[in-house]
C-alpha cells in the first residue's frame, strides 16, 4: 500500500474533493455537496484529510457541540462557505434538537456509555447530519436563486430526517424512495404525514437495496442529472459523513473528562457503513480511538467482509432493526479507497469486478489491515430482543433495536470504555419493543402522528417508473437552475 496522501495536509491548505474512482478533476466543497455521486460513478472524498495535533484536541475539549462542529466543518468547507454563514447554518440546524448538548452521553455501565443521537426532530441519528445538510442546501439556493432538486432513498430514518430538514423551504424540492411495507409504522408516518408541496414520498415495491440501485442509476444518467440538477441526500453525499464526524470527537472529550486517560472504543450499529466510516475518518484525523466495532443485524455482509475478507450479498432478511436491512453498503467504496492507499485505479477495478461478478475478495495481507481497523459482530433477531429486555431489567433504560445491536456487540469485548451509538429513540420501533413484552410512553411529537392523513404514491422498483414520477413532480427545469455551480460531466478527466 502507498503512503496515504492525507498525511500531507496542513492548516491553511485549500480543501478539494476527488472521486474514489479517479475519473473527475478535483472539485471544491460546494460543488462536492451538489454533485453527490461523482460523475464517474465513484464517491467523493477529501483530497487530503486534516491531521489534528494533541494540542488542537486539547484546545477543543471545552467547546460546545455547535462550536466543535464549526471548527471541524470549517476544515472541510474552507473559504467557500464564510465562517459567519456556516456558524448561522449550524446554529439553525441544532436549534431543532431538544437536548442542550445535542448528542448527550448516558453511562449505562462502568465500561459502557450510550451516545444519544436521537434528540433531533425525527428522533434518529440521521437528524444530526440532515438538519445541517438541509439548511446548507437552502443556503445555496438562496445565494444562487436556483431550485434544488433532492432525490434520496431510505430504509426508514434518512427519509424522515431529510424531509424534516427541507420541508417548506423555498427553492428546495425533495423526493424520497422507501421500500413499501419494510419500514416501521412510525418511520412511515413521519414521512407520509408531511403534506408540504415540496415533498414527494414514493413507496417502491421492493427492498431498500432496490431503492439505492435506482438512485445510483438516475444519478448515473448524466443528462437527466444535469437537466434537473439532482442533489443527493443519502450518505453518498460527503457532507453527510463530514457532519457525523463531530459526535465522535464530542463523545471522546466528554468521556475523558470523567475518566482521564481511559482507552475509548466505539460500537456502531450500521447498515450502509456511513456512520462508522465517519468514526474511521475521525480516527485517521488523529482522534485516539482504540477500536471501531461494526455491529450489524442478520444482514451481515459487512461483518463477513471484516471476518473473512469477502464482500458478497446474501439472502435478504427482514429483521427487528429495519434501518440496517441492507445488503450493499454505499460507503464501503470509500473505505476501500483508504484501505488501498488512495489508489483510485485499484478501487475502480474492484468495483468493476463487484458489478460484474457480484462479489469481491481481498487477499489475506489486506484483510489483516481491515481487522486492525475494525472489529465486527452480527446480532441475531433473538439476541437483539434479549438485549433490549435485559438492559431494561438491569438499568431501566429502553434501547431501540438498532442500538441494541451495538450494545450486544460491545458487551464485554474490549479493555477500557466502549461508547455505543444510540441511533434512534425506541418509540420509532415499538413493534420490536412490544415483542419483548415491554411498554413505553411515546413522545408527544410521535403520538400526534397516529390518525393523521397520509400522502404517498406506490410505484414499481425500476428507475424508469421513478423517472416518470420525478418528471411530473419536478416539472421542467427553470432558467434559474443555470445559476448553480457547474457539475456537468465535462468536469471528468480521462481514467487509466
């Protein structure tokens, strides 16, 4: 493997973004946010990663969540987003959270903390990034006078959070795809009870993996993407990942205030690899993380990759943690880019092989590095329910089924302290809670959803069927669209 280029970054450098497949010229921050999926089919990553010194980390220790986000996000936005504007976007984004710390810590056991990421408007960790991204899109629209057309897919939480981030905002339209009958009741209600004219919910007759495939196919249609200036809200958008880096730093500072010098690991329930990839970037930037524990449900493609080195989808399984019912993880390609020393040609070859053959395998020498970067464990449906019930009996704390996977994967595995990411409020997944014989009181905001009229459209799981829906919803492009920064395919450069 080659020496990581990210080690060359220094304070004051201009941040640019490149594709994991190497087929576009470097772009700036705003263009990277607008491009979403790179025009060569790859994913955008920072050309260089900031390297943070111990003195910088110590200086940041006492910052509020908002202040810490400002410092970190400024490194990636650079001069393209004036600091005062970014400050205002961040303040507006986290003013919607119900806890003053935004992502508070709860000490569950002596060696286990929960990082509560569910205090946003839709009670899911996706709010942390999507409130910011929604306000960022609205800011860009206001500055350019152009309409932002957002297209996204959800396994349940992303859609509700994205809609909450942009509903009613002038200059922004959003369409969300989700698998019909495969999200929780509350997740569906949070999307379909929103009746703002700039929101379209499309329930597809398929799985979340079908929805992701459709998104990538439509973003891969350069003419269609350019005509509507399609923008990504899924974690293929690099801004999503960058916004999530903050809470790893924040948790580290809060834990080490209580236990100075303790070793800290993170257990992360993940399906699309975005949440744990943010932690991986934080570690590469200099955060002293001991281990990153990758926790999945029975859809365990990522665990099999970490343990065996083979990345291959298996039979889809419907579980009690539906937001992780994913077989093909969007952000996995970003990890491959760093695993192979930022060698875009190598990544392009691997992804071509995966597309052609349906699997990829890394040699043992590279697998050793993977297993240095991550530990991994899949959690069965029954183990998930058992963890919810046992944790409630032991501590009175009610876990949602996704967080339960993270707690189950973390329990008794490592030296020091483990922070498990609590990714959603249990009220969003009462079906699983009830199976454990437990009852809960819903927050008023969720109780109010039941009985409200719903608005959605059901469509086939094909890019052509969705395309027709989008043409009707978005309508003709407007002259104002030309005010947006150019992200057409003439930005591509030869590959090879």
